[in-house]
C-alpha cells in the first residue's frame, strides 16, 4: 500500500498537536510558583494550537482511517510524546511499570488496527 497524504498527514499533525497539548497540560508543573489562573490562561492559549492541528488531522485522516483507528493513533502518540516530555522536560524517570502499562496499551492498539477477529 503506497503512503498517501491522508495516511501520513494525520500522524505528523497528531504528533505536533500532542507536543502542544502535553506542554499545555503538564508544562506548568515546572513553574509551580506561578498563580493558577495565569497557567490556566497560558495553557488555554497553547491548547488552541493543538486544536488547530488535531481537528484537521482527524478530518484528513478520516478519509482512510476509522474514527476508532484515529483515536487509537492519538492515544499511542500521546503516550510516546508524554514519555519523552516527562523525561526530558520534567526530569522524571520511566519505570518498568510504565513500560508494561504502555506495552499493554500498544497491544490494544494492535487489535484495533488488525481488523476483525
């Protein structure tokens, strides 16, 4: 199967949208002394760019993927982006428990993309 724009664009756009969303949801944890109302407004502003990527990604992707496949793709991408973010930006460590949990979610994704049993 050749790779087409509707196959590839949603993946790339969802990766970019997840970077924005992860920053919006978790970036403020590094700035715990800032007032909550400020981080909510800043996070909301960052999340706007996530929506500008995620909504078109799903619209384009629905040409070739089902809604369940798009949602599954979104969740797997979210885990990968979050894992990288939590280690590099927040300085947290990933444990074997994280690896097992992520692997189980990825196994679930395999069933979604596999097709009917």
